[in-house]
């Protein structure tokens, strides 16, 4: 009886510490303290015995490393996540996105296809593929993927903004602006104001662009992309010091610094 009680007590004690470790990792990640998140998720992944959970920890570990600019380590963590659970759609999303970002479009498309075989209704996979198609000049295929999302997720804001951005990327700034005006009238939120800010920026309407970027930040102060948008506007209007401050804010909130190399160069920082 005493042995059984001791075993139960020991198990509860262990589970409590395990839950605390998991909460610490989640808190670090949510606070954008990616160095702490990396350390904690690595510990969790290495001691986890259940493959599904181990995959999730490696997945988060890879994302934390990605935010820290540790691309090689991120690829290794995502590969470990996929090995632990080949049915994890999240890992396919992250691998396709990272390969696309690093310029390996063929590999990115390969992981998109694999992910869609697991779950054909995964918006992020279609979004990644749409962006790749757009970069390859395959506009019709890009539009098809975004419209495909809307067949099973009609309110998906990323698909809707993606369609507006396709117009923007292909020079139809007036059409993109009209789409963003409609979307904002339906649901004013940070992502939409940020998107419209970029349209205004490309129109060289800096006052309107800055107003929208600030509006996006006021709605969601943790939306890193808005600080990048604001920085681009400030750089173009020669307000370098303020631009750098906004770049730093974006990085602190998790925006990958490696993507801002050219922008940092303009304001004299590495």
C-alpha cells in the first residue's frame, strides 16, 4: 500500500513538473522570447516519449529557431517533427514556407503537395503555393489556389487579402485599393489596414500609408508586419532613425531579421 501510494505521489509530482515545463515554453514563445522558447522546447522534445507530442515540440522548436535566424537548426527540428509524426500538417506548412522563403520553390511545392494529401483543406498550404505561383508568373494558378480556400473557408481573410495582393503585385493598384476598402468596411482589423498601407505605399501616397500603418499598430500592437510597413514608409521619406526603431520593434515581436537585411543596411545597421 505504501509503495503504491509512493508511486502515485511520484507520478503526480513528475506530471506537475512536466506541465510547468510546457507552460514555461508556451509563455516564452507567446512573449516572443525565442531564445527561452528554444531552450524549453528542446528539453521537452528530448524527453517526450509520445511521438505526437514530441512532433509538436520539435515543430515549435523549429519555429523558435527560425525566428532567431537559425535556419539550419530550424530545418533539422522540422525534419525531426515530421519523423515523429508524418501526419502533422503544421510541419508541412512550416517546411513549405521555409523552403519557399529560402528560394527553393521546388522543395516548397513538394511539401505543399505532401501536406495536402494529409489534409486537402489546409489554407496555409494553398497560401504558400499561391505566393510561389505568383512569383513564377503563374497568375491564374495563384488565383485558383486562393479561390479554392474560399470554397471550404469562405471567411478566410488571408485568401481575400491574397486576391487583393495579387492585383497589387501585378500593377492593378486601383483594383487592390478597392478590394481593401471593401474588406475594411466589412471588418476593420490590423491585417487589412496594414495591407492597404502597402497599396498606398506603392502609390507613393505616404501620408495615407502612414495613417493606415499606425492604425494597424493601434489595433494590434503585437502585429510585427505593421512595424515593417511603417519602417518602409519612413525609409522612403528619409526618416531613418524612426525607421530603424520600427524595424527593431518588428524583430522583437518575431519578424525574421534575415528578411530585413536590405532595410537595415539603409539605416546603417546590421
